C-alpha cells in the first residue's frame, strides 16, 4: 500500500513525537502515536493523515490495537471524500470520532502562473498585497535561531490576543528541532524596517506545501503583512516546484478562514474522523472526552490561554 506523504507521517515527525513523550508505532501503513489515559491505565492510538483505508488495513490495525491493549485507534486519513467508498467500513466496529483536523481544508493550485493566481484573488486581498509591498514590507525565508525566537514571541502574543488553544513553547521548540533538521520545516517572515511583523512555519513534503503555524503582532497591523506573507508563501512553494499549497484547515465563519478565502483556494473535503474500536472502554472514554472539552471551553471564558 502507498503510504501517505503528509508531514505528520514522516520519520522526523515520529522522532519529534517520541521526544515529546509518545510511544510511536511504525506500521506497514504509517505511524501511530499512543496516548495514555489516566486512572484506567489504558492507551488510545492516533493515526493521523495516513493513507486511504482498505479492509486489509483495518483488519491489521485492529490486530495492532488488540496486541497493544488499546481502547481504539482514531483514524483521520489524508483521503478525499470524493475518492472513497464507505462500504469499506462494513463489518468493523467503527464509528465517527471527534475531529482533530477540520474535515475540510483549503488548497491553492501552485501550478498556475503568478499572474493567474493574483488575478483570481479577491480585489481587497490583491490590494492588501500591493499595499504592503508599497510600504516596504519584505518577505524572506529566515531559519535562524533569532528569527525562531521572534516567532515564539509572536505566537505567545497571538495566543493571548485571540484566546485560542495552542501547543506550548516546549512543543514548538521540539517540533522545529526535528522538522527543521529534516528540512521539512521552513520559517518565512514579513519584516518592516528590520522588525518581524509576521512569522509562519511552513512544511514542505513531496509535491505539497503546508501552512501549520503562524503568528503576528498587532502592532503595524495596517501594513497588511499577513496578506503579503501568504503571497510570499505561495511564491516560496512555486520556487520549489511544488504543485499544491494546503492551508491546514477551514472553519466556516472564523476570521482567519475569511482571510484564506481571499486567496481563492479550492475547498477539499476529507472522509473525516473514524474510531476503530477494540475495547468496551470506548463509550465511557467518549463521554469523558465530551465532558472534558466542555469544561475546557467554559474555563477559557474566564482563564487566559497559556503558551
């Protein structure tokens, strides 16, 4: 079976997750990270962005799950819904699970010319790009230690300002260490008068560019550095002869989704999240999972998010 080319299925990502503290299984289909469940001394498996499921794959993963005494394996394949027949799941104890990634994403076709891409953008987006250029904002790839420390500073500012859940500083440092060493991760910055206003981490894997992490300062927001950074990322992908630019998710109604929509991306729908069940503990776990997320959302109203 052809394995997924997604960055979360690379050797570098597996090494990062091991140092982070996860047990990582290398299967014939890709990497599965194991996560401990407190109190009951059980684990669950996360098989994220793996290949399109087949019946043989599900049978083999069920054996892995039973051998490792897992409650279930959560599958979130890098597989488009349009290419999938759900009768593959027939006969398996499998149900829809809680999404880790959004079930749809945005993708930009990097095979198009720069002129054609610019023409396809929303007029306001195109104006913001040109405005930032006129004001002297410059986009550069900067993988230096200093630039990465600025990225962390901007990420902290962004998390506090917008109040969303984010991986902590240690996570970002370990991720960058392993993904940069493998030359998968690249840091691009938008600078004005020598100061970094926006910093994005991009992943490059096979023929696709991904945008997993980004941060910016509220200062000089009027310079439209985010719009120019996206254009810079597109040109970065084209310069590396990549074919697709995956914008790492899509949530309808959210401000950043509207920002992405300005670049006229294609909406891609995946088959979603599926839990391959191997233990009677599954439904008590799902109940606890639902309660936990409700508590976290309620807590976020009163407590500032940490980074």
